[in-house]
C-alpha cells in the first residue's frame, strides 16, 4: 500500500494527489508549502513518494529512474487512495518530475473517470541548458484539463520556449513572475512572495479545475 501524507479536510469535495520532484522528498519545504496552500483553499491534499525516493529514507540512495518507468507507481497510488475511501473529484499532479509522470498517466485515468484534472508545478519541459531535449511530445494531444504553473525564471522551460511548443488546447500555462523551478520569486525583485504565488496557484486550481457538486440533497 502506498504511504500518504494528508493535509486539509477529509470532507473536501475535491482531492489533489501530488508526487514529488526528482531530487526532493514529498515532505520537502517546497512540497509542504504547496500542500498547505492548497489545503487552505479547501482541498484535501495527498502526497506520496515513488519507491526510489521512499528507499532513501532507509539509506538506499538510488538515482532517479527514467520518469516513464514509474508510471505504474502513480496509477497504483490512485488506486490505493481510492481504496482508503477517498471519493469525489480527484486532481492529480506533482512537482517537476512528479507532474511529468502524472501527465503521462492522466489521459488513461481521465478516460476512465478516475480523475477530473491535472496540475503540474514547474514542468520540466527540458533539462537545464538542453533546450533541444524536449519532454513535450505527449503534451500535444493531452485531453485532460491541465494547469501548468511555471516560474518566469525556470531553467526547465522559459516563457519564450514554451510559447513555441504547440501544447494541447486542454493545457493552460500560468506564469508566476520571477519564480524559479520551485515557483519562488527573489525577495524584493518582483513584488511577490512565495506565499503570494502559492495562494495564486491554489485559487486558480479551485477556480479552473473544480466542478460544481452534482450530488442531490
């Protein structure tokens, strides 16, 4: 069974499942701050780790595997979350590699009615300094309603680069001023704080990816 971290009300209409980036755990400061901001907006937020990251907690340091090789782990996390009794609208996503993996399984899960949307936090469009090594092929035909939050200083994909990628119409890219790969702006440069950007993120997800309740009284 997948190990989860929960934030926010378990009575929430919508739950967001988040995976971590390639190098930092599910309880990293960035992941924790994001989870808290989403929980404050009324979501139940659930974090989990891929096996290689979980193994690091026991001294087994392995490099991150190829993203596509952990796709089954994400699908299993969705099933395990449902098995825990989490019902209702489910949005999946993650930080960097975690968001990329979520994006690779999203359409299968969306077609089955398992999820209602996708959120990517700092999508790794290409490795830093290697703009020709794109990770965007599957994004051209993506059908799942998707929000990608990207800092304007993110070395994994700049505004000018992303504008030329021909992404699916189901994807909306939200640019956060002066944000780095963790969406953090520099202090005093942009006029925004990391908390400001996370509040914008949470409110945007709530406005664009949640659906009115269809339950009848």
